[in-house]
C-alpha cells in the first residue's frame, strides 16, 4: 500500500516537472517578441523584467520538484 502511494506521488511529481518545463519553454520563446514590442530592447523594458521574474520562479519550482 505504501509503495502505491509513493509511486503515485512520484508520478505526480514527474507530471508537474514536465508541465513546468513546457511552461519554461513557452516563456523563453516569448523573448524575441518581448524584445521587439517592449521598446528599447532589454533596457527599461518592464515586459522583459517580468519575463525574467517568471523564468526565475519557474526555475525555482523545477528545482523544488526535482528535490
């Protein structure tokens, strides 16, 4: 019984990890659009700052799930 619960938890963590990786990939793909639309490249670009914050957050969640 305990093994089934542990297996289920592992499966859920693996699923969450894959979802976070997809979310990270999607966020990174937006970088060119943010650069072009945000104005002034990466300088004084709030959209770029928000994207970086999202990347840091997702990266932290990925690390947390891996542990």
